[in-house]
C-alpha cells in the first residue's frame, strides 16, 4: 500500500482464516472454478427450462452469464485485495460491518443448504434412470448420496481438491464429447429419433421464442441457480499458496466457459431435437443420446451428470464449512461451527449444512415430483442475495480507494460504479420476474423473503451482543503486562 494512503493502524484480518492447510494447488483451483460453472443446473435444469422457454433459453443463459462474470470479476478483485476463506462474508464484515457479514453469511448458507437439497434430488433422479434402482425410494437414494459426499468432504482439503479436480475433468470431457457428437450429427444430418438435425427444428417449432419472450425472462431465476458456484473460487483463496496469481487466471476463464458450455449446449440441443421433446424429469443430454438408439450412450451420460451433481454437493459442503467458521469466529454463527479437525477441516460447519440438507430427503419423500423445482427457486434467493452483497462490497471498496483509504489492485472490475449498479438492478429484476411466474413456484418463493427476513432479524437480536463483544475485544489495545 502506498505511503500517502490513510491506513488503519491494525491490518484487516479474519480470525476465521487461521488454521487452514494450504493444500489446494493451481490445477485444483482452476478446475474448481470450472466445476462451479458446470453443475446440476446445466445438466438437469436445462431440460425443464427448455420445456418452459424453448430455444430462447440460450439468450437467457447469455445475459445471466455476463452478469455472473461481472460478479466473479468483482469478487476476484476483492480476493486479490485480501485473500480470505471467509470470502465475501469476510469482505462484508470489512466494508459493511457485522450486520452485513451476518446477512451475507446466512443467506449464502441458505443458498448452499437448499442447493444441497437440489443436488441430492438430482442424484436420486439420475440413479432412477437405471431400471435396477427404480424400486428404491427416491428419498433413500438421496440419503445415501448425502452420506457418501459428506464422508469425502470431512477427510481433508487435499482430498476435496483432488475429487473436485477429477469431477471437473469428467464434466468438461463429457460436454466436449457431447458437443463433438452434436456437431457430427449436424454435419452429416444423421437423424435423431426420426428428426433431421438443423435449424429447421427451431424454425418449424415456433422459432427461438415459440411461447413468447416472457417465458424466456421468467426462467431467469433457475438460470441464476445454474450459475451458482462461480463465486466459490473466492473461498478457495484461503487454502492455496498463491491466490494473487491463481484466482485472476481462474476468474478470467469463466466467460468463455459460459459461452461454450451453456449457450453452445442449448443451441446444439435444440438443433438435434425439437425443444418440445425435453422435460424437467430427465437430463436433456441423456434424452438426446438415448434417442440415438444406443442405450449405453444414455447410460454413460447419465453417469456423467450424476458425477456433476455429486460435485456440486461436495462443493456446497466445502464452501459453507468455511463460511460458517468465519462467521462463528465473529460470533454470528453457532460457536461449535468454528471447530476444525486434525486434518484442518471445519467439520462442524459441514455437518450443520448436511443436517439441513437432510430436509431435502424429507422433501423427496413428500413431494418427489416437485422437489427439484422448489429448492432451486429457494436457492436462487440465496444466490441473488450473495451476488448483490458482493457488488455492494465492491462499491464500498472502490469508494474507499477514491478516498485514499484503500488501494485497488491491477486486477479489477471495469467501469465502476456503473457495472455494479447495473448488476444489482438486474438481480432485483430477477426477483420481480419471479413474482410474475404464476405457473411455477416463483411467487411463493418471493413471498418466502418475508419469513426469511423475520428469522434473520430475530437471529441478529439473539447474537448481536456476542458479535459486538468479540468485535470490541479485537479492537481493544493490547494490555501491557508490566502495568
């Protein structure tokens, strides 16, 4: 920091960053960033979104992808400013105070806890694809999946990084192979289930907007959910040796991943089969490969998307464990979630998230057909809240830099404050659009903001004395033992 800056005499730190093992290598962080951009929302959610919006879904992915990149770019600048396992919760504490960190942390917890429910729901649906498992209740398959991933996550960060590395390799390889198969089918015009691939499948079935523009807008909340996880690259900064170099590289590569994996996939899917063939109950990739008449192809792709869901669940447990520990050290989360194992894993926070994800098991037993749609909408609230908080933190950070209270790194978000304000407005617009989604759970999801706000308010009054006590103790000058 330059000498002419007005500095606080104490360096900004996060007590929750202590004790971690710097076990994540550059290849781990890079592939975790990819894994965050390719998850259950793409592999399973795309089918239902195509059924609702048609080929115009590609435009929704493009627009949401641009704003997702703005968010992760802003977060990347904050990471280079000060790497922290607490990620944007730690930055909210620095720039917005303890109330901001409290809201950011618990909304992010809501995001990943409900995403965990979505993931175990997806896993159960994928496993039911094979006839040998159809007799097993969906809720039991969801429970088994949760137990397996929980065990992996509790062992060590190195194992987590390695598992995510290979999970991401499988996902990327599968998408690339699918795209190559799709291109080959388009070039050769090889029929797929009696349909000749090409743009005629779009033009003959209502064009890009067969149901109008409004459905394309209304699926925005589930598309936002599909991109949830891109911000996870910020959490990894606390467990890698060189975040100032690794994180910018990972952030910069997200844009082209979105273009290829999401927009490209949707276009290929709609060029191979009519959009009306796809449904919410089956991965669209499995649908295409099964229609090719090679049953094993659909089975292999189903195994891949099963891996993607396992990866997302694994990532969610990893992230919330670190976020909860950062909050616990500040007093805004239960004290036991600050505990770490001998292998430097914040196991208590991971167990708490898993306990909430168990509600997804109950949801699968109660409403197996609607479980995925319900939890993805609730998770979308958490994602929107978290992304908004990132942009607000970045706005304050930039303002402080203009006042000479901080120094922006060379890696930064452009055109501040206009990009931040546009992103916040876009995210607010998604909430508004959810209200007009009369055919789905969108309106009920928006109504959930009232009880969520009430619970957050009550929770703050319960923890504020502890939070303020810890903050006062940290700010007090050291006591001279000779006095």
